[in-house]
């Protein structure tokens, strides 16, 4: 039974946004396995560590006095951001405007929260601002930008999105769940220091190399998080902001351990290595006559006519497709040049 549940060894995984946790993240996760940051009165150490995690995330995203918490993942963080926006607004008919390439967690959030989701088309893989501007109105509670899209790894024009949100007094939420640990080492304008952003998703359990579950929700100030507070009558703490009750102390502790070990030097090295790998793969595919999208961040999509599913899968490769059917390779920290060399060799075989 245990053997069947053995951890994925990642040797041929090119499809995932999870990766091998940093050794100290793994160790920290194990030590805090039985703690619950949802009950800070009882589990004080993990509650303190969660503050440290939020401080690190603030530093990474240009926010000097960050509010936030370690969520179960990007889905919860995105849902909670929309919930903040909805609760704070004064409308009976709230809508959220997001790029068409926003992660499907926004569809879930809209459904759960009873908010209309309006999606704006993209031009060259970034949201089309003119189209987005047509969708906002006085009932818009949040305008979303994606900093590192799930399918192509592209970054939306975040400052323009923040400006648009302001015209209708809506919040601006940035989803940097995947891109957030690569973007500090690029020239993109994506974080709190670059634009008037209110909330952000940035997940330690993706490029941050923490153990699952460790998502990150950040807010420009504490009063935004207060929109989420519910009273907790019998706990020592008086209210709770998170969506889930009992939460993973392992995720929180491993997020701190990973960021302590890697911010900023280790993450910078990782970005440079992964970006070089993505550029290399893109060159290899272009040289073979394929149309390649990007890479803007370490994610390569290419219009591949090879039989990319069954045969590659039989050889152990895990690759995914974009909605448009292109092959998609996510260059996570575990994806090395030698892995990509053998992948390209296997593609050549067909
Ligand atoms: N926002 C963005 C930009 C994302 O890419 C994702 C997940 C989320 C939010 C949601 O995050 P959680 O899944 O942590 O709630 N992107 C990947 C995807 O949906 C998640 C993933 C991870 C998929 C590992 C496969 C996998 O093996 O494709």
C-alpha cells in the first residue's frame, strides 16, 4: 500500500507546477506535521512562523507591512481575494473582471461566492486592455491580472489593470501563484511596489519549493483581511480569517524553511537556471520547425504535431497541453537540462 503511494520521483515530470521540496522544507514539514495554525492560541510556534512566512512573502512582493496568511493553495487564495472584494463593495450584483487565461480557480470562486465572472480576451497571450475596460462597470468589485499564466507563463500589464480597477473603485488582485518566485529576477512590473495592487496570490508550494500545502494570500493592509473575519466563540483567538479551519502546520513551517534557505540568492539562481533551460528547449523546438510561444517565464508551449500523449506517456514522460492543444512544458526547479535533452531525443525518435 505504501509502495503504491510512493512519492512521484519527478524524473520525467514536465507537466506539474509542484516540485521537489527543498531539503529543509521537507524536514520542517515533518516536524510541524501535527500542528494547526488555525488555532494560534494553542499552537503559538506555528502561528509565529506564519507571521514570518507572510513577512518573507511581503519582501518578495514589494510590500513593506504585509497582511496575509498561508492558504491551502492558489485556489483558496484567489477565492479569498474575491471574497474580500465582494464583501467590501456596496452592490447587490457584483462582478469580477479577469483575463480569459485566469486560472479556473476564479470560476470556482465566482460560483461559490455568487459573483459574476466576466473574462476579457487576450492579444498575444496578454489581456487586451481595451476589451477589459469595456467589461468593468459600477458593479465591478475586483479586476484581476495574472503574473505568470498557467498555460503560457505570460505576465499581464499589471499597472494598467490596477489603474483600470481604480476608475471603478474596485480592488486589483494579482495572481502570481506560479510566477511569484521567478518574477523578482525579471524586469516585469508585477508587484505591490510597481502598481496600486490590493491583494496577491503567491504560492510557496509551487516555485517557492515548499511542501504542499502552502499557498499565499497577501493584502496591502490588514483592513482588507478584516472583510474575511468570522467570530470564533470558543477558541482563545476571537476571529478567523481563513477559509479552512484546521490547517497544515507542515505547509507553513516548510514555507518559512524554504524561503529562509533560498531567498533571494537560491531563488535567483533557480530562475536563471530554469529560464536558460526554457530558452534552450524553445530553441531546440524552433530548430525543428515548431511554432513556440515564449518563453517569457520558464514555461514553453509549442505547436507540436508529434503523437505527444500515449507514446510519450509510455516512456514515462508527463507533459500537458494548453487549451488550444499545444504541448506545454513547465520548467520547474526539478526540470534539469539533462532531462530536457532526453525529452528532445525522445521527440526526435517520432
Ligand atoms: N493560479 C495560477 C496562476 C495557477 O497556475 C494555479 C495552479 C492556481 C492559481 C491554483 O493553485 P492551486 O492548485 O495551488 O490551488 N496551477 C496548476 C494547474 O492548475 C496547478 C497544478 C499543480 C497542476 C500541480 C498540476 C500539478 O501537477 O495547472
